[in-house]
C-alpha cells in the first residue's frame, strides 16, 4: 500500500508538470580531480661495514635481502605518505653498497644529534650525490643506512634532518638516517621521511604518523596541515 501511494504521487508529478520533461537537466557537479602524486626519487647509501645477513647463514652478508627489505619498506611507506599525495620511487641502481661515511670515514655509524652546521655539511655532500644520480642537486632524497645511530634520543632507530628558513615557516628538506636492524619497518621510514622531507616535528598524538612511540594498531595518519607541509617540502625535491 505504501509503495502504491508513492507511485501515485510520482505519476501525478509527471502529469501536472507540463513540458518540464523537455527542459535540459542540470549538469551534475563535477568531483574535484585528484592531483597527481609528487614523486620523490630515493638514493640509499648503505655505509661500508653495514651488513644484513642471510637468514640461513648469519655469517654471510646478503645484498639481495637488503634490496628486498628496502623495497618492501618503501612500498609500505607509500601506503602512508600516499594519503598526502607523496610517492617514493626507488630503483635498484639507487641502492649503493659500501658507501663512504659522510661524517666519519671508515665508520658504519652516524650521529643522531648533529649540530645544524654539521648537518648542513653532510647535506651538501648528499646534494652532490643526488645531482650525479638524478640530474640535479634538488632532485630526490638521500637516506643513509647505518649499523647504529649514536647519541640518539631514547630508543629511536631513525632520525631525519631538515633546515628551517629564517623569518619563514618554510623549510629546506635534508636527509634521513636509518638503522639496518629496522629496515623492514615501512612506518618508521615514512615517519623519518616526513621529518627530513617535510620538516614535521614529533607529535605526541595517538594515531598520528609523527607519534614517536606508536602502537601497532595505530592508523598512522597525518592531519591536513601536516600533509600540506609534507607536500611543500616534497615539491622542492621532485
């Protein structure tokens, strides 16, 4: 009975509408188009002396396993950074083994608390390598893969450096350092890239990607203003 009543009203509406069926229908409001992702080419330097070992023989370094772990981490990181319109790209040729330490020659470790001047000195070397690899000093982003980060805060196994600009909220992207032991952690990679690429500070907020002590079940999202800063930094290295 209820359906029939609705049908009757609908038919009446057509009968008394006159010539309204001949009038052009309004065009649907177009959905906003998504901007293409800002793509960032990575250059990963595995410092000389840093090894990942074959699962069946811990005495034998296995470069193939390092490459696989890096690729898997990048894939997982892209699931998080992609929500902000940033996509990481990594070619096998851009994973460089036995790379020199830009700070302490011969060491497989780097520092988690470089001074601004020292960090800028390291970044200058990173820029020279990016220029050689990707055709420009401001193209791409450098990651140093180390055995241990010394003088680190707490138990963190990664650190990202960026450079604030004077009298401005803008930043210049820097570089990131990761310990080989957490290579498979795509969440940490995304967290450190957000530091070094977007200048995002740690944020003690449940579910936020920049939370330095997240829980496994956390969604790891970035707020709109964080995404904006990340994209702004990324466009400087695209």
